[in-house]
């Protein structure tokens, strides 16, 4: 194969600034078997077959008119789209009024994600946990199931005094990838990027971007818009977990922009 002769996989060239065609001799190479797709299409979780073709995913929060006018928290709804803007999935958050309005940044929730036929294909569960940047025991996490009832993986917040960090785990709770955000997660007039990295944090294979939606949206609504860029051969279960990571990131890092 071309890769074994020292050539860089073209999938990763755009994600690795300054990388050369010849690998560095002293740089440790990390195995990718934990995150690469190994299942055949017919063995994929039902409803995730389409994710197998995607390397870009857009999550767009729908604005409720009552919430925009009165500032009252309502159950959040999202459209999950491909890079052409075509809807792939539809997501609805389930929790009660108390959680949404009084425990918003740390609230528990269940997000049910359905395909265009209405079939639930992904379930995201986040338990209620206290939130403190000074105590690791209060770090946040969520569980992603696909199909519902079957664990696909986990997103776990990592303690760091300066940067927002998360670990993507598979169904066996094995660490698969890292997500590292910037020091400032509230971007003014620009997007905020969280880098998706290998476990050694030496190489970047993708990113999660929190899109700046403009002055009107930022001031008068609390919409959340995210984009995910990952290798196309990332395991579809891990792609599903990455979608869950977006919901955890926005609720833990930007409390004025709630889900």
C-alpha cells in the first residue's frame, strides 16, 4: 500500500499543517485501530449507514419563537445535516422544566436522535453532576447509545486548569481520541475550534467548530451551531459519539449559550 512506502494518507493532509510526505523517524506512531472503521456496511448499527460516507457533520439548533421572545427555556430541537445542508437526522432533548431553567449548564438530559423516517438511531444520556473546574470529581460525562440500548461510546471531560479537554471512549471504555479546546471558548465574530487529536495529542485528525452565528442570534437567542470534521473512515460509532460530544461541549464551555 502507498502508506507503507512513506506517503501520507491524503485524508489527513489537510489536518496536519506542515506535515511532509516522509514520516519523522523519531516521532511515535500511534495505532489507529481503535477509531478506524473495521465493520462492513451490513454490520453497522441500523441508521448509521449514512454516517459511513460523511467526513463533515453540521448540527443546527432550531429556534423556538416563544424562547426567542420571552427568554424561556424550552426543549431544544436540532437538525443534523451533511455538508450540503441536507438533513440527515433530527434530535430532540428530553428533560423537565426545572432542569432546563434552574440547572441549565449542568442539567441532566436525554437527546433522542432519529433518522428521516422517524426511527430513533442514537440516544445521548447525560446524568446530573455538579460542575466545578477545581475538582476533578465533578467532571462531566455522557453516554452514547446506537442503536438505543447498545453502548456506542462515552465522552468524558478531563481536568485541566487552563484548557477544555475531553476524551472519546469506545463501548469498552477504552480511550480512543482526545478533544482539546482553546483557552477562550467564547469567540467574538469568529468560530471557536476544538481540535480532535490522537491520544498522545501530537497529531490532529479533525475538529469540532462552534460557529459564530452573528450578533442578532448571539444576543437575542441561545442557538448552538456546530460543525464536525473527521476522517471519512472514522468508525461510525465514534462519529455518533462525536455528535454527543458537541452537546456536552456547548453545555460545559459556554454557559451563556445553553443547549
